[in-house]
């Protein structure tokens, strides 16, 4: 397996494959631990900014074009191959392209753009295929859902060009959205069934990065979901942002806060806004959110168990041959949490 580097200019997916074969140990059941490390992950390439230059070969690797011949409408965020040979390609703004094989140049399209807020780093970033597909004909998606916060629609449902208006301003008060994990069936003709939400509203994101991140199946058949803290990626954010843009303000101060005690010694902390959302599990008596966390979820029931919290932006995950889960947590500029 190689590292996929999508190039929308060429309409191709180029993979770097290692020449040498490495003997891998037999898979063992996953332990209840996370190994945090640096992952080599798929790049988000914005159409119009990608280079058409060929990928430079590195020592020990060679270049192989896997499939292409189409023009994506937005950044490619995930590629998943089903056991029956079909390929599913997710685009940030909400489309899923279904290729019958790597030689297919006319993919079928599953369109979720009216549900997805595909702005900045937000969008449809998580995609997974049931390990028993097509006997279990499910695909799973994880995305930032437009209209999920107080019914506010930030994007353009006609053009699909999502944005964050001013007010509230993309990095001022922020356009608040929630995260949604859902699934749908795909039949033999690539027709999709109705979207079935599994978890909706358990993630709150105020600012346009650090949002719905990755979605993978583990060797235990469970779903693993990662999401950012939803906080500002600039100044230290503990929930003080909001309530300044518009009259009255479009977005209030600390819009992602849990219910808190106004008589507490420090209401800002008990309100758990900003990066404190990633510490939500440490307080009791309020709803538990999954911001800044990796969560294990039963695919059919939605039952969830938090595996790790306190993360800034766990953008991508991967399981090693021994069942260890590696999480690529995007760090800050000077020090880490």
C-alpha cells in the first residue's frame, strides 16, 4: 500500500509504493492504548493551487498511477477501497465518487453537499467502508453539518460554495456547526439508500479548523472517530470568543459551552468552551461532548466509548499491523498541549 497524493489538475491519484517487501507480524487484538506518532497522510489539495509537475521519485519508491480521468469539484479528503474492488473517493464539499474499478473514468456520485459545511478545513473528511462490504453494504461518513447550530445555514445551497459571512466572521466570532456521523447503504448499481445518522450534535465547532477529522474501522470491527477541539487556531481560546460581531451578535460568547454554574469561581472554565472542550470528560453533571477526542463507536448502535481526549486536532489515524492505533495530532506553533 502506498501514500496517495491526489492531483486535481491531472485528475489522477498517484501512489508511491515501496520497492522492498517487509515481513509483518501477525495481527494481534487491539490493546486499549494509543501510540501517538507522526503519520504520513493524504494531502488536502485545493483545485487551482495544485502543481501539474510529476511526483518526484524518492529512493526505494516508484511512481504508479492508480486511477484518474475525472475532475474533482473540491479537495479530495479520503480514498477507500471496498473488498469487491470498488473505490470510494470523498471530496471536502460533500460529494462521494464511486468507481467500479480503478479503470472506471465515469464514477457515480453521492451528493451530500446540502448537508455539509465545506469551508476552510471543514467538510466531509471522514469516510469508511464496512469491512464485510458488500455483504454488509454500508459506507460511513463524518462531516461538519451545515444548519446544525440553531438552524443557521452558513453555506450556499444552490452553488455549494460554502463560506462564513461577516458578521460573525470566520476567525472573529466564527460560524458554529456541529459534527455528524452517519451511514448509508450502497447497492450493486451504486445507488445509495437514505442517510442514517448514528451520532449527531456530539461535536461543536466554532472556528473553521480543528473540526470533524477522521473515521476508520479497527481490526475489532469497531469504528474509530477523531475530531478537533473546535477552538481558534490562533490565540489561546478557552471560550472567550463570540458576542462581538453584529447587533445583536450573530454568535454569542462561548457558543459551544456546556450548561455551567454562573456562580462558580471561574464560569469560563466550567463553561468548557474553546480548547477546554477537549477536556469535557473531566467534569460531571453536564452533557459529554467528543471534541478533541478519539472515540470508539459501535457501528450499528452508536454506543460510544472515549479512548483519548485533550487533543488539539487529531487529523488522521491508522492502525499498524500489530493492532496499535496511530493518531496524527496537529500541533501548535511553540508547544503542545
